[in-house]
C-alpha cells in the first residue's frame, strides 16, 4: 500500500493570476470568490482535497502587489508572505505568455532555499496563449486543462504524513458565516465600478439557521465616506437591491436552501487604515 502524504500547498502570484479559479476547481466547489477585477481575494482561504493516498491543504492567498503603504495592502501582502513561509509546496503563478516577474522569481529562489518544493504554473491556458518561459505546468482552472497532471506532481512532493482532517467530506476550515460574507463581497465587486469595491468591506451581523427551510442573514457594507454610501445605495436603493439579489442567489446555491438577506450600508471612516479593524474583518 502506498504511503499516505499530506501537506500545505500555497498558491502565490500577482492579483488576478487565476489562483482562486484553480482552487475552486481543485476542491470541486466554489470557496473563493472570482471576479474580473484584480485583488479580489483578501484572506488566506483553505481548500481541502482528500484523496485515497493524500490530503492536500490548498492555501489561496491575496495577490502580491506594490503600493504597500496602506495598512490594508500591507496586511494582504503579509498574508501571502506568511503562506509562503509555512507551505510544503508552493505554486508560483505566472501570466500566460509572460516571464516570471522579478519579485516572483526572487520568491521562488527564497522558497527553494528553505527546502520547499516550487512549481511555476502558467494559468489561464484556456486563453490560448503560450505558457511562458520557465513554466513547469500550464493549467486552466476554468476548463480543467492540466489540472490532473499538476495535482499528481503536487502529491509526489508532499511529505509522508497522516491526514490533517479526519472527515474526507470537509472542504475548508472556514465557517458558513465567513463564506456568506464572501458571497456578498463578490456581488459588491461585480456591481461597483473603479476603486469603490476596494473601499468596501462586508461584515455579517447575524446568521440565523433556526429554521430548516430558511437562513436569515443580516450584513453591513462598510464604506469610508458618505459619498460612497450614496453610490452603493443608488437611486431609490436600486444599487444595493441589485447587490442583494446577486448575493442572495449565490448564497442559496452555497447553502442549498432559501435565504433572506438584509443589507445595510454604513460609513466607517478609515476602516482600511486601522489594523485592529482589519484584524476583526479577517484580513490578518
């Protein structure tokens, strides 16, 4: 019988590199939100693949980026760097048709120096572009192209170890409450333009599962200024209603039951600049 392997695999790269789409493909369920806008991921997200001879703990991370002067940006970069320091295997993502950027090449060397296995992954293979110089694998989280070969290579590089989680059906360590907040945040990113989504956070105030046929959720959309609040609400409340409709549909698909969702928009000046607030919102 083959020895059982288990370990942590960090998904590392720039914003909008295809990490979250691949995570969802690997675990077979939508855990990470995906939008066309960069820097959508704001937390480390654990996805669990329990196989007959291995258990892979996938850590999706915020995209590494410049502009690290703001506390929120520093917190997001720190999450990615922390995952890099803790992983057994690192998948370093490069854009199709491009060389690995200097900061990711340096990260690859640092990972290799401490003994972590590193695979360079060219994502978005469905776009039809060349893989990129130095890529070990070419994959598409959207279509599944190359994913089985990548998974096999990852498992080969994991240490021999028992499973971290006993339940083979468990897909993440995140709570439904946290996943609900992400569904709402995804709807915010899809609905709002330019910089406003990046100035908005979601806080779940209540999550009531007392009824077997209905989940009641109340969430706050945090913005930094009154002018932003007016935009999020929209004329006659149209914008926040549209956000709520999309979020509710995503929540019902996730929870597999009816959802009553209440959204409130609250001005909280400089929430993104306060380390304690960022920690309370899950960004540390």
